[in-house]
C-alpha cells in the first residue's frame, strides 16, 4: 500500500501519496499552480519554468519535478515567483500567433488561461518579440494540422509520441528562435513515420496541433469502437443525428483513453448516405427493405433447417468481445457444431 504523507501548500494542510510531485499534489487538492509542459500521462521535464514554488523558504524550484515530502511547506505565490512566471508567459505570447478566434483550442487554451492568471503586460510584448517570420503551417496530414506559429515548445507532443505511442515521429529541431517541433528531416507530417493516431493532438495545450474538422458536440454517447477486437472505449460526440467527434474513454481498461487513427478519425462512414441502416431481404432476385422482425424471423427459419456440421459461423471483429462470445455460444450450444471462426487477425 502506498504511504500517505502530510504537507502544507499555501498554508493549507493536504494529504497525498508518497512519490507524487508537488504539482500533482496541489492539483489533486484543487490548488492551481500554473503549468504548461506538465501532463499527467507523461514524465515531467521541467521545460516551461512556469510551475515554480518555494519550499521551506528555499529558492524557487519546479514543482513538477519536485517530489512531495512529509512535513514540507510549499508556497506557490511570491513576488519572485510572479516575476519569473509573468516573464516566461510574456516570452511565449510575444511570438505566438494570437489568432485566437480562428483557433481550434480557443475555448480550451492553456496559454490563454495562463496569460489571464499572470496578468500579462501587453506593452512589454512588443519589446520581447523575436525576429521571426511566420512559419508555414503543415496541412499535409488529412486529419490534423500543425501550426508552428502557435507552438510553445512544451514538448508534450514529442513525449506523447515517444512515451505513449512508441513511434518517435517528432523531436525538437533547430536552435534559438528557430527551434520548432518537427519530424525527421523536417519533412511534412504525412511523409514521416507518424501514424496519425492523434494522441499528440488531444494533448496539445494551445491548438498548434489541431484537428482539421472539429465541431463541439451537443452531447456525447459512451460506446465501444467497432474497428477491431481490442474493444476500445470511446465517447462519440453528437449533434442531432450526426456524429461529429470521438474521444477515448480514460476509464476503459482496454485503451485507457487512447485511440488509433481509425477509432479517433474514422467515423465519417456512420453518417454516409450510402450506408445500410435497414435490413434487406432478397425477393424475386431483388433486395427489398425489410423490418428487423422480418429479417430476424427469416434468419431463425433458415437456422432451423441446419444442425451440426451443415452449419458454420464466421464472427466479425466489428462486434464486441461479448457479442462474439454469444455467437460461439449459439454455434456450439444451439447449432451443435464447433465450426466457428472470427475474422480478426491482428
Ligand atoms: Fe513544471 Fe513546466 S510544468 S516546468
């Protein structure tokens, strides 16, 4: 069992698990410490220098890298901390493309949240601007775009690709003001080893990596992905009877919120007008629309004409594991044969 420890943050006594970082301990207890390069799924790197705190009256230290220890007193706001944070945020914003109204992250942008928190002084921004020109946006990927002018170099995308996806398609390249996130050889995304899973896109805190098609759903429906036998949990976002988004279900043990390119972006077929949504029964050589009752009655009648090895079942990877279990049960127990197979060959 993990040991529990007690400490204080801004004078508030809190309890956390030994080994938790000071930043996570604060966030878990609803105490906000500004942060940009921290993500709970990833190892900390201390890159953005925004999460500074003072511990036991000592020098400023990055709370994402600092393990919480029993009895320490953490201070999250002081004149020195405020100055460092405001300067760090102003440097980020000075060279940031502030086209916020057209940005996919407009309603959920960590940089906007930070600039409000630290009271950015706009008159200082001009002086801090580097001699940079607008860099070209990479639109080569069919599902998302990458705008280096909005990137804050937090490296969350780089670490996601390495630590979660294990692909390592991205890295920090160049130096100084020219530093950008790029692929090997700084080729367009589509020519790299990127698998288009979108895991970096969902973690990007500022909209530099943004889906090309995004509509905020009116509601979400919890379901299971139909693409393969893994059975990833996802939430489909819906407007009316249209599916407009998909996101992973972090509570589902089969995927812990992660999705592949098909699960995340491959839902367009559901709304395709050519998709069959009613059963068809062939009568006089022509398919005719039928009700589900008519279709199921017909299938049951045909099944009743077979028993044992004149019957075989081929199950689909698009079914859930539970549905496939039922198919094998029906085949063995009701139809009296072991001739049952499955199309999933992952
Ligand atoms: Fe700690 Fe970025 S969150 S340095």
